[in-house]
C-alpha cells in the first residue's frame, strides 16, 4: 500500500455511483469536471477547486442511500431531501467537510442562498451554486449531443435568471461554450479525472493509515443503503483481519486486509437498493445486476493507483477455488491467500447475519455449511478451519463491531422516518 490521491479516490467513488443506471452514466463525473471548469472560468481560486471537485463527484450520494430513482431527479421535483442526506453522510469526514456543505445546497437557488450568505462562508455557497448549475446543465444535456441540441442547452442556460444562479456563473458557462471548451471536456469519458485537471490543483495525499480510517467511515455509505446490509461490511472486515492474523500475515498485511474488507462491497453502490432489500429469490436479470458489484469493485479499485494487492483481495471475494465463482471464474492457483481469506470472511458473515428473507444461521449450521463448501472445493479448508477452531473469538469481535454499526445505522435512519 502506498499513498493514494484524494482526487483518484473521489474519481473511483464517483465511477461506482455512475454505474447505477444507464440514464445517468457518467453524471457525477461530468458534474465534477463541469463544475471545476465553470469555477476556473469564473476566477475561483485554485485552492478551492479540489473541494468543489469532490462535491461534484459525489453530489447525489444521498439519493443512493434513499433509493431515489436518479433518472427522476429533475429540477422541479422535491430534491432537498437527498441533498440533506448527502450532507449528513459526508460531513463526518474532515476530507469531505467543506464539500458536504456544497452538497447540502446543491439544489438551493441563488436567491435563497442570499439569506444564508449573510451568515458567512460566501465562497462555499457560490461553489454550491456551481454544482447546482453543472448538475442542471447535465440534466439538460440529455436532449442529445448534436450541435443543434447543444445550442438548445446553451440557449436554455442563457435564459436562467439571477434568482436561480449567480450571474457570473452563467457568464462563465457562456464563455466556455462559445470558446468550444465546455462540451469536449465533460464528454471525454476515457481519461482519468486527474488528467483532465490543471496540475496545479492542490491534491491531498492520503497515507495508508488515513485511508483505512477513511474507508471505515465510507463503509457507512456503502452499508446504510439497506437496513439489511447495514452491518455487513463491519463484520466482514473484522473477520478478515482476525483471519489474516491467525494465518500469520504481517501487521502491514493485516492493515491492508482491513482496508480490503472495508471496500469489498463498494460495487454495491451500483446495485439498486430494491435488489439489496428484496425478500426472496432474485430472478436471473436481478442476479446478474447484483453480481455486477464484483466487476464494479475491480474497476473502481484498480482505477485508484497505490492500492496494490488490496484491490484483488477486496474484489475477488465471490471467486471460488474450484472456478465456480464470479465475476471471472478464477481458480485456486490464481487466488492469493488474501483473496481466500476475504472469501471465507464474506461467506461466514453473510450466513450468520440476519437477512430480509431469513434469520442468520446457528453456529452448528454455519460450521456445516463452511465445511461442505471447503470439502467441495469452494473455500480454502485451512482458512475455514481457522474459523471453526476459533469460533468464540470470531463471534466476540463480530458482535462488538456489528452492534456498534447497527446503533450508528439506527441513529442515522431515525432522522428519515
Ligand atoms: Fe441532486
Ligand atoms: Fe445530480
Ligand atoms: Fe459481495
């Protein structure tokens, strides 16, 4: 594990958000890049642009927690709630505190911001208005991408009043569009976000320890989307760390294992909540969508330089030694100890925790299932044995972290009843 850049990290998170529905593919990415372009053109100092980028890349994250249909996020519907949820999710972390305030106001009109503006931090509110405008432009952009349709969008933006957007932002958009600079920037989907930004942009380098801390915070965003998975990640990460210790991994590796455990289901951001919550069996289309989370995980984590083996450990948790897993059907000789540990930690946590359609298994039943999976070549028998031989320890650590996660979730969910 090496240092990771905050821009790369946010770019990865936004790409997971952007998978969720074809109607919004690339939305967060375009809003992030569009917002930065508008801000530079409007003369906002570069020192503020990373926070603005983070806000743009994650602005609708609250909608994911509430399972609002993103395709329906039009300008006129009631949008305040997802903005508040997004703010509450992000504000807890120092890296995201300023961005969270932009997210809070990303659907508030310039006129309404004026009242709040009197209380201070005017620049953050202007930046929130930039996210708002970039978001609005991206929604308008759905009419199509021909030159004629582009002009249509530009005309619509030119018609916005100063009640909605700060005049200098509308001006900045007009200048960028007239110069032919805006659309090519937001439409480029291939290059990593960082390459599209000025190299002077002040990035933040996150050390491995800070990243682990950030990932623990981020598990809440992954898990709180469904009350049925609200404590899953905490349980998997804790079990994986204990397994890595018992398997003789170094302290550095145990840390990497915690990070991998915290991130293993990051791809679930791209799975509709209705499927995460669905009682009973999934049909085959739905099953494919849920399985996608493993592919999304790999794409997201491999796009963040510095994570090293953590990406494999995290994203191969549904592979099986006998080749019957997904997404790639890798076999034992291709799966490292770290990946095998994550597989066992994930299965053990999943079968022993309560789900919408069933209670968690008893210890005896769980042992029987793990044993038969090991006997049939799905899971590594040595790692399964570590769980069976140390069952009390596993139960103890998991109970502690999962009940802590559950009470945090209850506190969070209470506000939205
Ligand atoms: Fe929004
Ligand atoms: Fe949006
Ligand atoms: Fe999974």
